């Protein structure tokens, strides 16, 4: 696997994991689960951003920034399309999602309150830890498997030694002499040419 593919896989894993964990926490804190299409759209929108932030090497700081960006994209999508997300109302579980912020000309924007921001920060740290430790574990597991396979190779007989060899004693083909005849193998038969 090339480093470019590895980086893309890490970015997709970070975007997907952050979106699923943010969706799960919103499900536990709100009235119900978000629509699946919202989770998919947020993951697709977050993937290019996470690809820019994830970096070439494994780093907890970059992983945390990646997860925070993916969660911010998910939260923005959730706040824009979720039913009742911009109303500033208290849900059945007593969780206040947003505080209404009056803007000019009667417009109202929904801003996350302090408990919501704290919950997102805690979820981002936990998600980044899980991703960071999980990637280190997979790397160590891959190195261990490679080491086991490298030790097991000499025990197997070489493939060429195990294959039977066939020897040909005589020539593989012979030239048979053709009988001499008056007919040439070129052109039409002589009878047709005479008519």
C-alpha cells in the first residue's frame, strides 16, 4: 500500500468515525437518531477536509484536529437540517442544543451552548484517542504478522525445487521430406489453368 493510499484511508476512517460517534452522541442526547442520509452527507463533506488535516505521519494533534473538523461539519449539517435543531428548545432528555442568537431584521441564528461545546470537545478527544491508539495497534499487528511470515519462509521448500523437471532427449520436432510431384503448391491447379 502506498503512503498516499494509507493517508486517504486514515482520512476516510477519521471522517467516518467522528461522524458516527457525533451522531451517536446526538442520538443519546436528543429526541432520536439523525437520518442516515445526514450521516452519509456529513462523512462525504468531511472527507476532503480530513484528508488535508490528517498528515503523512501518525500524530495525535493532527488526529484531534481532523476529528474536531469532522465533528464541526457534522454539527453544522445537523443544525441546518435536523428537525427542531435550530429552535433552541429543550429536548425530552433535558439537553439544550442551541441558544438562539438574534440577528438583524428578525433573523435568528442557533449557536451551540457551553454544555454542547464541552460534549463535542470531550467526544473529539475520546475519538482522537481511539483512532490514534487503534492505528498504532494495527501498525504493530501488521509488523508482527510480517515478522512471522519472514521467519516462516525458509521452512518452505523453494517452488522451483518442488516442481518436476522434464527433459527432452531428442529434437522437439523434425522436418519430413515431401515427395516430389509435378504440382506446385503455388497458384491454381494446372488443370484449371489449361481450360
